[in-house]
């Protein structure tokens, strides 16, 4: 599938899929979306409970959420075990063209950002003493995580309009089972059907303010 690099409104770049008319990140701003949805609404909240967290990201993609998590963890003395699921990894040429290593939020940690992408798949790697990474190259429907291990889930899959199979009840059940009690699930999506399906699985779900350009998002707690 064709992928194009485009610039979002906050100056950061993202990938556009013209066949689907879908972006990897919000066109209002890739960095500000990632910071709002996953860091502020997810990581900051869970770090109040524990300084050592196990995180699952559905849609590892550009590695933006991972490097922003690393930066926050380093500044706040957190230890992170990070597992990213991605069926179609980006090539290093695309990673370089996105230029996330040059962003003001990342530039100081550009070496770590490149390590996130150059590290091997299917093997847990200590990127730094405070950040362990395991990348899984697998379709989400075929992913079988260990039960009860994750404190936080970043659900950053393509939207239900283009990939409804990633938003089915069976997927949410699998993720729910992989989470610890008290763990939270955050996603940019605020669709009513997604909210109802998360409740059906057993989550307590709340609508909270979304990132710029989006009124609401969902946060769910096990």
C-alpha cells in the first residue's frame, strides 16, 4: 500500500495512506496528539500508581509514542517494559524522512530513537537501563500476549472506518485479559460502538477531552 510523508499543523510529520484517506497521526499535529492521548492521559496517570510499568502499544508504527514514553520515563525516573505490535513495519528510509529525531521533544534523545527502530524484532532488548523494548511483527488477530502483565495499553490502531477488524470485541477481550487489575487503556477514538464494546468486555469507560482538533477520546480501566 502506498505511503506518503505529510506535514501536520504542529510542524511534525506523519504518514498518509492515500488509498484509505487515513493518517498515522492527526493532521492537527502528530506530536501534540501523541502527548495528549498517550502520555498525558495514560502514562502520567499510571505513573502515579507505580514507577515500574509494562506498556503495550497496538500500532508501533513510527515509534513516536515509544520515544515520547522513553523521554517521560527518563525525566521522571520510571522503569518501562514496552511491547509494540506492528504488522507492517516502516522502512528506515521512511523513518529518516519523518525526521522525528530532529523534533525539539526528541532531538536530545535521537540516538535512543534510532535504537528503537534498529533493534531486532521478537526479542526483548534493553535500549537503556530504564527502557526495555520488545517489538512483535504480527497481525493483531494472531497476537497472543501473556495474561495479566500490562499496566497500560496505547491503542493506536488505524481507525474503525478503515480497519474495523482491529476494533472487534474479540480484540478488546484479548487485550483486557492481558492487562492487570487497575490497568488503563487509552485511544484517540471516541466512537459510541467502541465505547459500548469496551464496556461489554468489562472495562469502566470514560470519555475525556481529546487532543487538538478532536472533542473527545476514550480511557478505559480494568
